[in-house]
């Protein structure tokens, strides 16, 4: 029976399935399903008869043409990209684990009400699942809120956990900037009641360690404190109800010059000009910790605020501990850092890449530059935030129903850091030549040469491969009865497989195999070194430095 | 200011935000957001005033109470569960990579039209995303269809890939059986035009290797061939349009006795009784490969079918190669295996756990038992399918628009195996004592003893920890200025940390630290071995067997 004959029969049979279903007034979804299958078969038949698969597309015909692509803002990862990603993840996880973190996993979607009221203006970017009966659910927007839900739900009093997982935001994608709708976050958080700033400084130490190991180039970790920011707004005279809006304007200072941010404050958000100018004086302060602390302590109107005192006390401890941890060179105390999210209550930080391999600019220079006019020094504009976080002491409490005897809720204070891996991925990937990335872990390729008129060598290759697998050696061979020698060498080379085991009629007769170094292409014998078949595993393990 | 005073002010400020927004006729979503915040603050104030957090729940009041739980059919994984899961994944990946597979990643959702028409009756279980403007998307239902989409979209002619990722099915959850709405699949697939049965047998070899390494207990891999099944239905006289329905009835033979399946065929699906009985004769054939092949070859009416001949030729090769790969003992050729999915075109297989540690029952015994009556031998009813797969040669072609000169589509033939990890996870986890599972990788805990009236020892602990981290040693210490000695020992024990570095006033004075073996609790000196501070890293690395 020809393909066309067979297809005709299938179309007929499927047609009768559809007719039967319709006659039986079957469930609409079921009918649609079968109709779709019928149409697919008809299209197949049409093509088999010489028709064009893309006809409907060109003609804009009734048959909806299938577009083969990933959904907007998402991407597939190729094997070589995955090799890079796996390496990045493994570096990140090794640092997290070096600091004693355990890992948890939570579902990719949460009950919708868990996410409500946690993300401020950005809540509109949350992906909802369709209501197909049952609970209303949304894809997670970050890993922090699911973590807080987990801690509250399980009544956990302390945990240091990491979580590498995808999060979802219906944002306008900008793939060149690494802004995707589906992207990975790598989070490290410490929850529990501890003494001031000890876990906080460890989070920044983790960030520095990760970024140094990933070799992303020059970076600076900007730090600030929500209580100091709050005090600045208070002291400057920002009305209470405008604090969030003004704070989110300040947060734009890394992307926009002060004049523009000032305009947003006064014209869009209705702040008095004098108030904006007072804020301007504060938020342009930045530099090494001790210098900024000294500057702040010298501002009597700020120091009159209890909040400012609390924040400055915290930051004093922070820089003291940061010195012990050897990370002072990477940290800049920056009053313009505000962070968009609502839930932060203490220290906040953000690691940004700097254009050149500049570490922290020296303070006098920075202040001088910044002091010059209203514009923020352009050389300081970030090329990208690659990690961020802070202290959020009340988020778990929003979920928690644990009560003290006095009717006061128990919060579980938290501090954490989140790495945005898409940008890190772009940087690390751009440094590699595609051809050099080995996406597999195959150690040995089994090749047969010579007389391939009989198929017996396939089974010999299979036998050798099975023996290698049994010994824990990663091995492959051509899935052909009679593969061409060159095709086998090429397969070995293109997969960057370092060793070959070569057999031919002679080797089979002599009970030997040849072992050839494919990586170096230099060998004691050109065709490889002959070893007795019985010694093959031992000889390979020695070359592969396996125990 | 008391907490209550502060909350009152916050409620007032937030109230004014809401009023302003309403007055400005702001976007509804924005207003709702702020109202939710206001209500949360009011509730907080209510509680601070001595009210009950759960009041609204008890009274069924207007305030919707927040239920803290994972969505139905999904679950959180605790650190100890994650330790088990990570171990399982790492075993599976190591086998996949031993066979040369690379990995890819695809988005968690696909364009809806990609999934349509691929899953037969089960399409109703697909999760859709809500239409929030833009493309219609659905959560992936398996990893096979996204893989086929990937291969077609990227015009890949051959690839051997693995993918460990979550898939989603709106099924009725049965957590005890490991049936979840969100669950992991671990897939290994070989795509490309190769010689018959070589990749196919490797998939089964991979399944056997993985299940042996995971030590899941006794299991059997049932194999069958779609073409033989098709021939059986043809020869038995099943009308073309009923083939799918009857095939899906046969697939239930592992859960239901023949009498029940026969009733479904004849009464629900309107099959003639004589036809059902003919099918019954065939599908009860099972046993070791060569025996079943001999039985089938002795059935002239079956062998008259070209399809049957093709299938039997394939299976002949399969069992020949399976012998070379040393997996014959695990494989049963079982005519009752049908597999629900539509896309299989060749060999199909399913690994099932057997109650006791029974491997393959000897064939005469099995046939004898099965020959007795209509009922399937109950001892053979599966306790659970833990891996399954088969050959699907046309799925990529459904997506592919690659055309031959003759107007014929180029399919990329595929064969693969998918592991259902939730069941494997339950088995492996049930074998472990919770207390023995170490969820972290911390190697050293830094403890301070003695006079803790000064806080200087905190900084010494920090300094030691930083030194350990710099040396690549995983280390933790108490995040307290003055931790109690016993609390530190307890933390060390409960996290199963094998080594402690102990300091006190004496050690600081002498420039030494004590190293104590916490795992064995037996030590040359009860309080640990004193070593010069300068040798600490070297001494620890030696004990930790680090290079």
C-alpha cells in the first residue's frame, strides 16, 4: 500500500470517528480534538499529493498555520548554552553550599491570593492561570514571596535556604538586555532571629564570592538602608503618602540623571521644589562606607531622626564586619539606591557591573564629580544590575498566624540576595567560542575500521560500549551497522570526545583494541596504541584519571 | 511611638492613598492593590489591639481569610526531601551522560496550538494560561512534544538529549500514588535516522541501568511493538475506526482483569464478542523475548500481515541486542502493553515495579497461569509504572516543514524513555530515616567557648569562617554575638556537621584552635586536638580529604 493510499484510508477512518462523535453529541472538546486530527491528516494527504505545506499561510487560507516558536519573551536553551548555564549554576550552588545553605522547592504557581499586594505597581505583570475550575492560581513572580509563604506555612523559625528556579513576569521583553518573561533567579536567604547585621553581611560576602568566581568583570555592590532613606524623606519634608512614589523615583537614579528624576518628583508626583532639592543633597552622597558614615553623622538634622540613627548604627556594624570578610573594596555606600520592592525593611543592596574593570572609585573623586552639577556622573551609570536583595523582616509575618501570648504576631526576620542569571549568562557566554564548548560528557568513542562487509563489528562495538558503561566510562558509537570510518572520526571530533577505542578485523583476531588520543592528535603510534582487550578498561581509566 | 500608634498612622496614610487614587479615577487593578494593602494594615492593627487573626475565618466574615497552602496537586519539597531528590536526579543524569546525551531546556509553557492534537483523550488535562493579551499559551503536558517542536523548529537532523523538568496535568491528584498535578519527568531521547533498533535497545539499557542504580527493588520492563498490536487488531477484525478505542482498552490490562477489559470492548465500545475473544488470545501472550517471538512466528494468520512481520523483525533484533547489553533478564515481551499516547509508531516499553523482588517469571509458569482462565494473573498486576517510552517516528514531522524534492516531508525519527520520578522518590525516601539525611554540605562549624562577656570572639569566629570559605571549605557559625556553648554543639549535631573548630580565650592567647571530630565523637583529646592557627586549613583539608 502506498503512503497516499494509507493516508486516504486514515482520513476516511478519522472522518467516521468525527461523524460518530457528532452523531452521539459528544463533548465539544472531544469533537474539536478529533476534527483537529482529521485536518492534520487531510493536510498530510494534500502534501503527499504534491501540495505545499505552507499554502494556507501564504494564501491566508482557513487552515490556521502553525508557527513554530517559543512563546514571546521565553527561549529554548541549546546543549552548548546549557553547558554554560549548568557551569554557572554549579558555581553559584557551590558558594551557597559553602555557606551552609540547604535548598527547597516550591510549585511554579501559587494561589493567586498569596501573591496579591506584594509587588506594588508591578503586580500587573503577574501571569495568571486560566480558570478551568478549582483554585485561582498565578505563576510565581519571584522566589521570595513563595519562600515567605513556605516559612510561615511550615512554622519554621530559622532556615538558610537557596533556590534556583524560573520566575515569570509579563513584562515587555528586551532579549538583548536579558529581560525575559521566563527567567531564572538564584536566591540565597537567611531567615531567623539573629544578632544585628551578621547574616546581612554574609549575603553580601556571598554575592562578592559568586561574582568573583563567575569572572563577570568589574562590579560594585551598592548598599543602603531603608531606615536611612525613610529618615531622609522625613527630614526633607516628603508627605507620608508620597514616600513610596518618591522612593521609586529615587530608584531610577542609576538609569537617569538627577534633573530628570527631580522633574518626575516635582511635576509628575507633585513634590515641592524645595523638598526635592533637599532630597537631592542627600541622595547624591556615595562612596566607601566609613566616609559616607562620617558624612551622615555630621548632618545634625538627619541625626535627629531616630530612624536615621538606627540605620546608621546598622551600617556601622555592616562595614566593620565587611572589613573582616575582606569585601570592603567591592562595596559602595550609595544614598541613591532605593530598590523598587515594598517589602524591604533594613539594609538593601544591588550588585552592578561597571563598564571598565573599575572597582570602587575613590571617594573624593566621586564626590567631586557628583558635586559639580545636578547630573549624576555618567561613568557611574550601571550597565546592569546582576544581583540584588536586602532585609525584609515583615514579609513572613504577613502570612504567619503564629501569635504571642500578648496577641502580637511573631515575624521571622529575613535577609537575602537574588542573582539574575540571564545577564550573567550573556556575559559568560560571550566570552566563549561556541566551537570550544563541550556539551556532552562522553569520554570514549568506539570506532570500527576496515572490512565492513559483514555486520559483525556492530556487535563488537556494542559489546565494548556495554563494557565501558559497566565500568562507569561515558561512551558512544555510531548507530549504524556499517558506518564509514571518516564519519566516525568526524562524530568524535565534533562532539570533542577525547579518546577513541578502535577495532578492526586484525584487532578482533589478536584480541586487542587500539586506544587513540583524539584530543591531542599526537600519539606514540599514529593509529593508536594497541592494548590487550582484557586491559582496555584499566588502560582507559588510567588515561582518564579515574580511580 | 508604640507599634499600635505607628500602625494607626500607616492605616491613615494608606487610606489617603486609596482616596486619592479613587478620586483620580485610577486604574482598577491599581486601586484594588492599594485597598488590599489597606485591609492588611487594618487587620494588623486589629491584631495589635488584641484581636484574633483568624476571626474572619471563624465568623465567615467579609475579610477573605488567606489559606496558606500549596495549590491542589502540587507540593513543596523540604531540604531533606531535596537532598533525596538531588541524589536521584544526579544518578539519572550520570547515566544519561554516560550514554553521551546532551541537555536542552524549553519554556514551561508553549503556544497552545503546539500541544493541540497530541494527547488524545487526555488533552482536557492541559493547563491553559489566562488570556491577558498576547499569545494563547499552555503549560507543557510532557517533555516529548516540546522536544519535537524544538527539533523541528531548529531543523535538527540528529540529537541525543536529556531533559529533567516539571510538567503539568489537571488530573485528579492522588498523592499516595504519586499522582500530582505538577511533577518532574526525566526524559532521554535519541532523534535521527539510524539503523534499526540500535537506539531503541539503548533506551531500554538506560532504563535498566537507572533503575538498578536507584535500587528501587524488583522491576520488569515490558516491551511490545505498535505494528504487532496493529496487526493483531487487523487480524482479529477490529474496524479501523475502533482501533484507538480498543487499543486504549487493552492498555488497561495491567490494572484490570481480562473479563473487565472484554466487557469494556464489547459493551461500551461495541466490539463483536468473537473479535474481542480473538484479541484476548493474542494479548495474553507474554514472556521472555525468544519464546514469545517463537510463539508469534507460529501463528500463520498473524504472520500473513506485513505489519506483523515488520514488528517481529524489529523485535528479533531488539532481543538480539538486548542479550549483548546484558538486560534480557529484566525484559518481558508482553502483548498486553499498548501505551495510551497516540504518537508511538514502533517499539513501546514500560518499566513496572513488581511486588516482591521478583525479576521475570519463567515463561512456562506464566503461560500456564494465564492459560487457566480469563483472568490475568493477579501477581502480575503492576504496583506502579516508573518509566515508559517508545519510538515515535512521525511527531517531529507533524511540526516540520522541511520538504523533499518529491514533496514528501522529512521526518526525524525518535525513540525515548521517560522516568516518573515522583514514584521513584517515594520509594527511595521511604527507605531513609529522616534524621540521617544531611540536607546541607557544611563541613566545619566554628564554635566559641568560655568567657563570652566580650564580643571579641564573634569577630574571631567570623575571621576563621572567612578563612575557611577562602580555602573552599564549607563552614558555618552561630549568628549571635554571645552564643551559648551548648546551642552551638546542638546546631552542629542537628545539621550533621562532621567537624568543629573550637576557640576560647586560651586558644586565642596561644594562637591555636582546636579541631574536633563531631561525627565520631571519639577524639584523641576530649575537647579536640589543638593545632597552631596557621596550620588550621592544612589540618582540616587533610581530615576532609581535600587536595
